[in-house]
C-alpha cells in the first residue's frame, strides 16, 4: 500500500483510508462480524487509517473499532471525532459540542470505548457556532499535552475557521466531503489546506455510493437507508443525477474496471495531499476500492470527468437543509 505524509508534520498514512460509519449506521443493516473482518483485511493490505466518530451510533462504532483493533493496535492509526451531538442524538445540559468543558469528557469516553491510551488523530466533527474555534482547539491542545491525543483535525470547517485553528495548534487534516459530485471544497477549503500544509481527508469519495453507478433509482436503497432523506437521492433528483454517470461508466468499460474505481482514481489524481476514505463493511468492496490506486487516468480522461461534473451540476444539496447549516462554518 502506498503511503502519504498527512500534513508537513503529521503521520505517515496509507494513500487510502477506511471510513467506518456505515458499519454501524445509515446504510443497510449492521454486520459486526463482517465489519471486523473488513478492518482486519484493511490492516493486512497496509491500510492503516481507520476513521470513525463518537457520533456514529452514539459510540457504537467506536466500540466496534475497539473490538477489531484489540490485538492489532500498533498497526492502525485511529482517527475519531467529537462534537456532532445532533448526529449522535444526544444533548448535554449546559454544554454544546465544541464547549471547552465538553472536549475532555468526549475524549475520555472515546478512549474508553476504543480501548486505547491515546487517539492518533482527534477531530472536531462539526464546528460549534456558539463557541470560538480558538477555545475548542485550545481544549483539544490540552489533550495533546496530556498525552491523550497525538494529532488534531477538523471536519467540515470553513476556510477562515481552519486558519484561526491553525494559529492555536497545528492541524494535520481537514476531513470534508469531496468527490466528483461534491467539488465545492476546491473553491476555498482545499486551497487553504494546501497553503497551510494541512492534509485533506476526503469522506464520501464515492458520493455515498452513487458514483458506483449502482444506485440509479430509489429502489436500490433499503426502506430505512438514511440516503432516502438526502436531497440528491430524492425522487425528483436521483434520475437527473443518474444521467451524469455516463462518462464514468464509459471510462470504466474501456479500462475493464468499475465506475467506483474510476471515481476514486480521479480523486487520487487531484494530489497526493488528498486521502480518500471510502467506507464499506465488506471485504470485497474494500479490496476493489484499494485497486483504484493502480489506475492512472490519462489527462484526457481526467479532463472528461472534470468537465462532466462541474460545480453545481449535481441536483440537490449533499445534506438536508438543517444539516447543511452545520457545514462550512
């Protein structure tokens, strides 16, 4: 597995990570046995970046990761997050997700669930509009000083917030959605990360499965699949978006690979500072996603895909309206 430096002063990580959210929530039914087998297979393949959050099932996913890594801790770089209380479905009297008093509480709970003495990469899952970022990152810095956390990260933060956070403590990564159908980070967030020497972790690099070209109608989603609540998968939009897939499918057919591999290869072509973290709970998909690293798209293919997915071409926002208010702060 190829490796990349996550920021100028960060750790070496695999060129592609493993997102673990879908192992516990949102997409289909959980299968803990297969999920743990998938994590073990990832480590065997050299994929060391294991990405989770305390919000995924309100700690359930972290507990699963802890079980999977119990006798393999030294082989993994654990990236977890805190502060997305809405997704976790919890409220804490008197405290909000980024409150300095909540930060150590969240960290201690994650350490216990993960069964580790230190978290490799600890991120703020959503910026708290009620708390200055300097105060939140200041509290996160104290975790580093206490030896509970090694590196700090942000998720879905805006450009100015990233700059302000970086002045308090080095940020090794910004984790934000990025794919062919979600390219808005190219305007400000990604350039800011590059200016400051911060790595970029691209979550949902397959458009929550849409860029696999297997989800062209709502019938492809289970009744309780959370994507049914996302505007891009609405009855009015999913058909329009499906028409965008033709260039990906054409290149995939010509190269005898999958549309998912083409979409990931395009993302890898955007720069070595971009680390895709596709999520899956199945070993077969994990192996297929990793094979995208062997695909080198031509300049013409990259241009074709880039032109086919210009800014704003995707019908519908990437989150429901209420959740969109929490990104890019």
